[in-house]
C-alpha cells in the first residue's frame, strides 16, 4: 500500500552516453533536480543506466544524492522499469532505498520508496516518490 508522498522534484537531464549497442542498447543518463524530501528543500544529482529489453521495454538502475541548503545529505539506490514515449521521452516506475546519517532523514533508512520518474523529449525531468507500507 502506498503511504505518504516522501519526495517530489523537477529538473533537467544533464548528460547521456551510450554504454553498449551489442544486442541491447544501454545508455547512462545524468540529471540534476530540485524539490522536497520529507518537506525539506533539496537539490539532487543522479545517474542511472537503462537498457532495452527484447520486448522494447526498459530496465534500469540508478543512484543519487540530495543535499539540503544547510548541507544535510541523503543518498539512494534504486531500480525500475520503463518505456520509450514519442520524441525520445521516457517513463519509469520502480523502487528506491535511502540512506542518511542525518537525523532529519534517518527514518528513510528503513523505508522502501515507490517512484514515478518522467523525462520529456526536451530532457525535463519530474519525479514523485511515496513510502511503500
């Protein structure tokens, strides 16, 4: 069951590179965004890779770090599945696992988060993440 909205952000893809074209196509993507985690303003840097599967869907894994204005950090690792959309846009759904030594984010150390992550054809990103109860 989905619980509270943990995080929401918007940003921009900052880079892409091809990792492999033998069989499946594998791409690495970097992005930066800003938003809120547990209601706290934060800026985030993230990198993920995604590869095509034989049916045309995508599988990927990623990691990132969010930093608040006062220097508190929370990191995450996750994986998801997705699909290509018109114009090169992509849409992913998956799970994220956080870690932080900061008391502000410590409760996330035992939370599985379920996310929606979208990148439009122009490289604009948007994401929402809910606690999985």
